[in-house]
C-alpha cells in the first residue's frame, strides 16, 4: 500500500444496530460516498470505512425486547438491513467494521491495556443521569423539561426521553488532563472541527474544563471485557471510537495489518452527525493523545434531517427507509436530492413534494432531457457519429469556459466539504448548455444552406456540427463531474457518448481535466439510450 500522504481515508460514524437504517443514516453514508468517489475520480488512493456499533445497553435492551441474544440481534440486523442498504444506495465502501469482530475487540483491549499501564485509567465511582439512547452520562445543561407524558421530568435534549440515575464503581479515563492540550490543538488546527458552528461549540465546551470520563460498566455484560478486570465491560463509546483505527490495523500483530496502519492512519475526515460531535472532537482526540497516536485531519459534523420539523427518529415514527424513496425515484435521485437541496453542515427538511419538484425540474427536464436531446440530434443529423466541428464562435467558447470554471469551483467546494456548492457549480454547466442549445437552435441551423448533404445529413465542419460537438463535450464533462454524485446516470451517459472505446473507462478520467474541451474524437459513436431520469407524474406519498 502507498504511504499515508497518498491515501485519502474517510469514515462514517458506525451505526447502532438497535434498528434498521433510515434516510438520516443514508444521508451520512451517501455524503461519504460522494466525497470518496470524487477523490477516486482524482485518481487518488482512497479508503472508505463504514460499519456498525453493536455493544452497549441500548442494543442489549432491544435484543431482549425481541427475545434474542444481543449477538443474534446484531447479526440479523447487519445482514438483513445494514449491509443491503449500501447496495441500495450504490455505495462503494472499502471496508465494513463490526465492533463484535475479533479484529476490533482484541485491538481495543490492547489499546486500553496500554492506557492503563501508562496510568491514564484509574478506578473510581460515579453517579449521575444517563441516557441509554445516547449511551452517555449527561450534564445538567444537556437536559430539558419534558412534555406530554414526560411533563414534570427532565429529559435528554436529543431523544426527548427521561434519563436514568446510575451509580456505579467504574474505571475512569483522565480526560481532564487534556483540556489545555485540546484547546491548544484546536487553536493550531483551525479546520480540525468543521463547520465553524461546530468548532465554536466544541471550543466553548472544552473551555469550561473537562471531567474525567467513566469508561466501564459493571451492571451488564454486553461489551468488550476490561482485560485487567473482566467484571467490567468497556464503555460503548470508548469501544466504538476506536473502530476508525482498529479497522486499518491498529495494534495488529501481522505485517499486513501493520503496513496498512502505517499507510492509512491518520484518517483525513471523520464524517459525523452533530449529535455525536463531542465524542469525536473531544473524547477521541484525547484518547489518541493519551496513546501517542497522530490525530485525524478533520471532524466534520453535518446537520440533521428534519421531518415535520423534528429530527428523524424511529422512536418518534419519523424514520423513512431509503427504499421508500429509491423504489420510486432511484438511487441517483436520492443521492442528488439530499446533497443538492441541503446545505451540508446545516439542518435540512425533507418533503416528498420538494423531492418530486427537484427531480422533475433538475434531473428529468434539466439534465436528462439535455442528454436525450443532444444524442437524438446527433443521431438525426449525423447518423449517430460525432462530426468534426467547424471554427468555434464566442458562444461555443462560453460553454467551454463555464465547464472549466465548474471544475475549479467544484474541486474547491469538495475540499471544503461544501457538497451542495460542488453540485451547484457543476449544475451551471447543465444550465449553460441547455441555454446554449435554446439560443443556437440547431434544428433551424440544420435547414440552412450548406449544413446538410444531398441525403439530408449534416456536413462535418459546419455550424451544426460545431453546436452538437460543443454540447457533446459539455455532456462528457458532466459525466465525469457527476460520476461521484449520480454514478448510474453518469455511466449511462458515458456509454451513450461512445466515450469508453476512445477515452477509456469513466472511472479513469481525471476530474481536473474534465473541463478541457476537444477530448471526444470525430467518429465517436453516439447513441440515444433510455431516459436517464424518466418523468414521474405524481409525487410519492409518505
């Protein structure tokens, strides 16, 4: 494997297996897939990790409610729901980590034994309010007044349910010792926590002073046993956070694992939801500092998906399965909609009506119709063979300039993880090319003297040929730029343009070169295939 500098390593959070995935989980995973596909399109070496978090009290209680063991419950959910949804979403992850796998549990035990040996962990006792949904002891400021059936009680601000008062003899991680080191690290690495609102939240929290962290439980046994005291199991978050390192070979005892860790760690980006920001931006870097390991490049906290003004949640019956959308609109539309319609890093509301409206206007009528029209005209006027263009006019050069600018702007936006801005930048080329065809009216140009031969076909080197070659070049650029976002449609477009036989596979196209016109050669065979985005007349019902 290559050295670390040439490997782009990105992770999603690992997801609890207490229930099947909903579109909130899918949103995070698709965002991660788009980012990593973009880096692959840059021809970089990429490692994309996702997986499941299978220990802890929440999973144990869910399994008990269903009359099975926690391991049986986790196995069932992973195989029936969590792995299949990756295929449904068209996700290209490189690895899938489960926290019940031996490669994880043994490496976690080695990690915490090392911290214990260094004096970073000590025995103590703790009493306080605990949210099973968050798997976290809560501070007073984390609780709010309950409403409805919970009126008069203090509840978790995230889950809206009462907390439990727990008193236990536990082991503690000396996290308080890392308050100043963390603040200094944030100051020296201003983009470590993003977006800025998340960074401000973390700095404010740490500036108040950190408490030592309870990292074990002895009231249940569903977890990784503490190696020096098996009557305790490791706190689920201390276990789960380590997946990012154990999955790529942390504390591996074989040469291959050691090589992978050396070439992959530290992660470039941990992509998380904002509700688990503190775990990743406070506890995780403190753990790594204690172990003497390099810290990741960035923790990026995106916002929540809201349905009816509330965070999506199975417990509140607002969870929507990805298949409910994809069965009607397709995986490409799912991927496009959530990353185009929502400012990445902020909360965003989902509605069936908005999804249908954007699908119709932007995908079916905008992009899909553009691809269909251009292929149909090349078929009609040039027998499906790309002609040699004539001299370029300022109108043609404008389209090429828009393409070049779209590449530059999209690249910069991807590096900021401003996925909505990247797609918007690419879409300027869709809009510019549609406008170009409307203004140039190739169907009228085809009737002009000298544009057609005696058989009624277009003449190479004429104005009609130039217009259609310019439009085809724009579509070629769009296929490359949109491959990370809507991979199925982009592949179909690449095939329609006859690009692979002459330019090679779509995946081999360098994204930075996508905006350079003149790549499709004269004679490329262009075919009009099925519509990339068939029109859907009626909006889906929730």
